[in-house]
């Protein structure tokens, strides 16, 4: 349920044209009531399942320093994640030997 909550929040924030969003971990925490560590764990799981792509961003301060910005989340097409899961499940099945019936 927690992973689905984070995914749903990212979809809520998503730009429908670019399929991207930039909520901070703090903002996600504020809206979901989860800790930053828990959110980070769920983000990794969503990324592993290929439901989202995560990219770090950089920002330039007024003094010219380059610092880490928020993460950029790209929501991937759900069918790609389904196909990936099915391929992994299929690959993990034990290989069956094909036998011929003799008549």
C-alpha cells in the first residue's frame, strides 16, 4: 500500500504532456505522512519495477554554486512495466523438457 501511495502521488503531480514531475522528498512526505527513508525505499522499488525513471537535477545558486536539486520523476507507460514483469516471471520458470508422444 505504501509503494502504491507514493506512485499515486507522483501520478497526481505529473505533467500530462511530459509525464514528468519534480516533487521533493519532503513534499511527498508531507502529503503521504511517510518518512523520507520510507519514501526513498518505495521510489527505488518503483524504479526497479520500471514504473518510473528517476534522474537527479542540478540547480545554480545566486552565488553561482551548483547544487543538487530535486529528483525528476518520469512516469513510464504501465504496459512496459507489465511486460517487464511478465518477462521476468517467464524467465524464472524452470525449463521444461519437451517429450514426444510415440504412436
